[in-house]
C-alpha cells in the first residue's frame, strides 16, 4: 500500500510530524494549510530537539506524501505580496480519507505502546458489585412477557458490564507486567536513587494489589458460582437473541449461535481468573506469583547495586581482567595454574580411592588433600567420561497424573484449613476455657491467630486487633475481667494460658 510507504523511509519521523500537523488542523475543523504554515508548525514541534537541524525541506516531504496518496493539494490562489511569491507555485494541503485513517491508527498504536498499564485493584469491588447484581436479577421471578424481556435486557447489560470490567482489568494487568519486566531487565541502566524510589513505590503498589486480590477473590468466586447456579450459562442463547445484529450472508440463527459462543467464551475467561484446572492455575494466582517474582527480582537488583556501591571489588571487572590474563597466556601449564589459583578447582584426591594394602593410606582418614596422592582415574574417563549404557532411553512420564495428585493434595490441605477456620468462626466469640479438644490443624490455627493478635497494641477498650498475613482472617482478642487461667486441651497435650475471649472473622465470606 503506497499510503504507508513513508514508514519505510529514513525520514519517517519527519513525515509523521507533517501528518501530525495536518491531523491536528483537521481536528480543529480546519480545511487546508499552506506549505509555510505547515513548516512553521513542524519547527515549533521540533523546538529544543537536536533533530531540528536535520529537517528536510517540507515542500519535498509534502510532495512525496501527495504522490503516495496521504495528502491532497490545491493551488493557493490567494493574493501574493511580491512577484517572487506569484511566480512560485504554492499549494494548500489537507489529508486524504485514507491518509487520515492510517495516521489515526498509528497514533492509537503509539498511545497503546506508551501505556504503562495498572493493576487496578479498584476494579475488583466494581466486578463484585456487578456479579452480586447479576445474581439478584437471575433470582427474580418472571412476571409477564414484557417484564421478562426487560429482566433479560437488564441481565444482558449487567453481563456486559462484568465482561467490560474484566477486559479492562486483564489488559491493564498485562501492560503493567510487561512494563515492569522492561524496567527491571538486566540491561536497563537506571540511576541508583531513581531506581530505589521506583522500587519503594512498586513494592507498595504490588502489595496493595495482592491484598485486594486476596480480599475479593473469595467473594467473587462465590458470586460466580451463585450466578451459574442461577442459570446464567443456560440463558446465554436468549441473551444473544436480544442483541442479534443482522450480518450479510448469515441467517439470524447463525448470528445467535455465534454470539452465544462468544458469551460462553467470555464467561469461561472470567471463570479462569478464579477457578484453576489441573494443568493451569487461576489467573489470580498467577498474578500473585508474578508479583512475588517481581519483588524478589527487585530485592536481587538492590543487592547487586549495593555490592557495586559498597564493595571495593567489582566482580564484573575482576572477571574481565581474568579473561584478559587467560587470553594473553600461551603456555597451557601457566593457564592451568592460573585457573586453579582463581577458581580452586583441582584434580580429585585420595578420598574414597582404593590404594594398595601396603601403602596403608586408607587407614589414615586425616590425611590432607594437599599431601595425599591423587586418586587413580583412567585417562579414558578423563577424556570421554563414563561410558553410556546402550538401549532405549526411558520415556518421559505424563505429568498430568502428578498434577492431578498434587491438585487433590492441595485441595485436601485447603479443606483441612477451611474446617479449622469454620470451627473458630462458628464459635466466635469464645473463651479459651470453652474450646473443645483441638486437633493439630486447629491448634496450629489458634497459635497463628494468637501470634498475630498479641503482637498488636491494645486500644482504649483493651481490645487487640490483627489480621493474618494472607488477609483472610480478622482477629479480636479481649482479656477477661477476672484474669483467671484456662487450659486448652489438644491432641498434643494441654496448653495453659489466660482465659482470653477470641473472635475470628472470615473475610472471605463477605467484605465487612
């Protein structure tokens, strides 16, 4: 296409500046611009840039763009101030429809490439609110044909609202992770102070998003299950029929089937954020893992930068110097001695090697590796290594069975933890003396809760409040007025403590 020929040109940046000027004039509802005005505006855009001196003649740029079909031109018949201007042919330029469309698309691509993305934790409560509204709409009983159609229309609008929110969340999360990877890649040369400031902001940002994800994941998961129990998947064909758009060459039935498949795929994509499969974890879990990896990567970069700042020895410079010494040494003996001195890698010594009975070396375990004779190693092994066994190599096992077993084991472990949480939530608030005999997992949960809440300072009412590290449980601890002791019976033995009143709130059952 000749209309995009200017992109494969050494002056592509200047061509785009000229088209920027014409597109801005068009957005201001202008029609034409003369050559001198275009050149003046291009120079204004280049003010302060070193490329200003490299600007080719704007007349030549406009002539080529007209030849390629990007701009249209007409003769400028305005009154001239001098005969030189009259003799010189001047034109008024404007974008052609194809040129304007191509340049708008390129501008949109520039904006997308420059977007930093975001882990929008504020979208999570919006999605949860939309899902709860969807569950409510699905539970409404139909009352007449007209109201039933209105209910389906409302359900369709809520479904699109949920999908649009998750589309925006997914796209911004992808852009943020990509931008983070580019900022932290090994070849990036950042100033130390700039990087440290960036590190503090990113770590806090990631922690805030992960906490919000942990907070809203369980309610959103429950809302998705409630919507599926309310028949949202079975309602997709009827919702698709409401907004079926006529398409040339397709019957209305084919359009409905196509839109139904699209709705079903979008719902599966929404579900994959919070429901994993045997061979693929949920997207929410993947984002948490990527956030943890980013934090670990930041910590590693900070450690390397600190090494360069505070250590007098530069490892990279040492290795380069050592490589220079190796390349300048032609004697293999000297090269081997240098290698051993630098890396401490020597031949195997006497340890574990068989010697003759007369030498009595095996009976001297304290013999130093430096003083003992070298272990006898056949030259063939030094040159070729151990001989490989012939025969068919062992096949690679299918990891799906192992993944299913691992998923089942994780589900079992999670069920045990959920049962322990349910025990304390069901009995809250409860005195220590009123607790039943605790199993191992229930005792671990109790000790973890006490560890969190006892580290907090009491408020004006004497209450200690805390939250577990995963953000799931809120814990409130009240001291008894009598300060009497209590004995908690467990399968491991009895635990003596003050008779506290413990309240455990499971945030995954609803945002409180």
